């Protein structure tokens, strides 16, 4: 089927005028019929009144006043009538809109339109040349051939230029598919977006000025630094690892110094040496450079499904703060800048980085079969090379994965809240995110504690989305405070991780509800600061990442001294942080 790309085609504007013009004509005629008689009546009444007054007043002065009054009265009458007419016209147009829409999609047009278009778009997607149009299907179900049709895709706002494609002919029963269309998005505009918003794409099939079929697709336009999740173009995540970023360059310079200190050679020479130990040292130097920046780790909720805002390299280093995705992207960017081949491994609720010890790579950018990674690890297993993980998730064949016991952390913070802070009784609100496996374990500890204590009542449990947990938690708690205005109606707010605890604290402080207790989990730096300040946020539980590293080192020592070790997850004890020990 021949397809012809056309220029900027203004057909939709013409079509809109076609439908509205008859109604506009009706309004104009109606106004003429209504205004004139009313104007004449008003004029006659005013003149009769003036004739009675002329006997006792100056004729010239009275005539001037009368004319002014007449004009005012007529204008007032016209205005009232115009308002009535406009109201009637608006109601008429509203009544006609369903008819107009129905006419545009009448069965006799016999064109069926089906669209499969991604519901999100952002700068990274467009910059990498990904297409949001998966498939547009146009089918001719009539008994006659349709010729010279047009396919038009338009957006509201500044999102993109109108796309128009010609269809020379569409035979009876024929269906035509459009895939991977080259839509022209305004890249500069997308790069400037800092908060997501809702937009709309309109796909239309036209025969001249006649709309044969039309479909509107609601889309979400995301911020430039927002990853939409793995349901939309999951390989897009790699674009957020930016090895040429100035902040990454500074880290690489620092890594080079570590490498010179350890090996006497500062060269970041990738795989040129052919020495796997050299590759390990380079990867370790990059890790040491990041570690020197004293970055506080924060857990994140389920990014796999919902996506999240990504802290880019400069934000991580400036804020000294990052979650598993932020730090993985930063680390892989450093490895790539060293001319090494990094990869990212996503497991449920977590992501971590790896690097090829030889100059290799997976066949595809996205591998959803964990056996392929296992196959790569199998080479290490076959060569009797032990594999250890640090908060990485355990893969069969590994020796040990050192991590946190999330149930134990949930138990620790809940016991402190219920017993030490609440005195064993009161009303509590829970802010959770149960799709996240770590948060779920903490929630299970909370559930068990609630079930075991009949003097503590759960007011409500509120799900907090993963994208903006601080803001969303603040909004949620503000609404709960309005519905529970009496002091003492809410004793405490239990939070599955620190970000919603921060948002809840902000809401309580702004409302002056200093009696409400708030607790969280993770040991977030901002949360600890709020605890030190004596705010509503009273406690958190800090994960022990140094302890995880110690576990790995200890297990490595045992293994290398010929001792047996137990394979699987091993837990580093977490620490309860209160105002007494907050640092």
C-alpha cells in the first residue's frame, strides 16, 4: 500500500467550522428576531413617559436626559436578551455535541480505527528515538474502495507537531497497520518539564473534510528525570546512566588516584590489559570513589511497576543521598566511563550493578530470563570462583547475600512505638506500600503487633505511591487531620519507610498537632535530622550496611580458610534511632 507523507494539513480546523457554523447562524437570526421588538417596546414606553414630563421641565434639557435614558434602557434590554440568547445557544450546542460526535463515527463510514499507543512519554524516550506508536490499525469494512484518505495524529499543547500521512487507497475488507511512526516531538519542551502532567493524543482518519473515525488517547507526560517503570520501554533505564556527566568525570578522577595507590598504575584502560584482576581493581576503585562521598542510602518502594524520579549523578553527589536505583546508575556510569561493560540486575524490590570481567556483553540490551545471568555466573561456579552479594538478592549458586531482616526492623520500630511511646494504648494510622517486598515484611510485623494488642486501634491504613512519597504522604495526612480534628483522636502514625514519615511529620507540624507521634524505617538522613530537632518524628530504624559488608568479609575469610559456610541470606542487625542516639 502506498503511503504519502504530507505537509502541515489544517483539516481539523476546517472540519470544526463546518459543524459549528449552522448553529452560529441560528443564533444570529434568533437575536435579530428577539432584539428588535423588545427595543421598540422599550422605546415606546420611555417616550410616553417623557411626553408627560415635558409640561413641567425644560424641553431641551429633558430631551437630552430622555435620550440618555432611552439608550440606557435599550442597552439594558439588549444585554438581558443577549444573555438569554447566548444561554440558549450554549445549551443547544451542548445538546448537539453528541450528535456531532456520532455523525463523525457513523457506521456508514465503515472505517474501523484501533490504536495501540504507549500511555507515557518523556525526554529520555524521545531522545533515544523510541516510538510511542506501537500500532495503528485502519480497516475498511464497507463494500466499496476508499481512496485518498488521511491519517492525522495531533496533540494538545506544545508536545508535538501534527503528523499527517496519506493513504492512496484502501480496498474492501483491507486493513492497514502503521507502526513505529516517526512523530516529531518538541525535544526542548520535554527537557524542560519538571513535573508530570496529563495530555492527549488524537488519532483521526479523514476523507477530505469528513471525519471517518477518531480516537483520543490519554497520555502522561513525565518529567525529564522520571523513569516510567518496566511496563513501558524498560530498556529506557540505561539512558539514565550518563558516563560523560561532569559529576561522573570527577568521580573517575578520584578512582584513578585509588587505582594508582593500589597498583601503581592510574590508567583507566578498560580490558586492554587482558587481566581480570585489573578489571576488579578498576571496579573497586570506582566503588571507593563513590563511598568517599558519604552518600546516605534510602530504600525505595516498588519502582518496577510504578517507576520513580531518578536522582542524576550531580543530584546524588550534591544531596549525599540516593536509593538503590540512583546509586546503581551512578556506579554503572563510572564503570562505563572506565571503558568497562557494566550491567544492571533487577530483582523484586531491588536493583544492583555488575561488571564483565572480560570484554563481553549480553546479546540483547534487555534480558528478562534470569537463567542467562545464572549461566554467566555458572562460569564462575565451574571455575570454583565464589560469588558473594551485599544487599543484592540471593541467586542460587551464590555463597551468601548479606542484607537486612525487614520483619525484624518492622518489629523493632513497632514495639518501640506501641510500648515506649504510646504506653500500650491509642489510635494509630499506618502509611504503607505493600507492593514492595521489604515494606511488606515490615507491615507484617505491624499487623502481628496490632492483632496482639486490643488496646491499640487502627484508624486507617493508607497506601502511599512510590513516585513522590513525601508529598503524597503529607497530602494524605493533611486530609486525615481535617477528618480527625480533636487532639487525642490520632495518637500515632506508623510509616513503612522514612519518606512518608517525613511527609506525615511536615503535615502535623503545619497543623500544630505536636501531640501526634510519627515513626519510620531506614535511617534516612532527613528523618534523623527531624528526630534530632524534637519534631513529631520520634524514631526510625537504620539499616546496617557496614554490617552487611562485615558479614561478607567474615564469610569470605571462613571460606578461604577451608571452613564451611551456610549459603543463603544473612542479616545485619539494624539499629533503633531515637533522639537519644541520633547523630
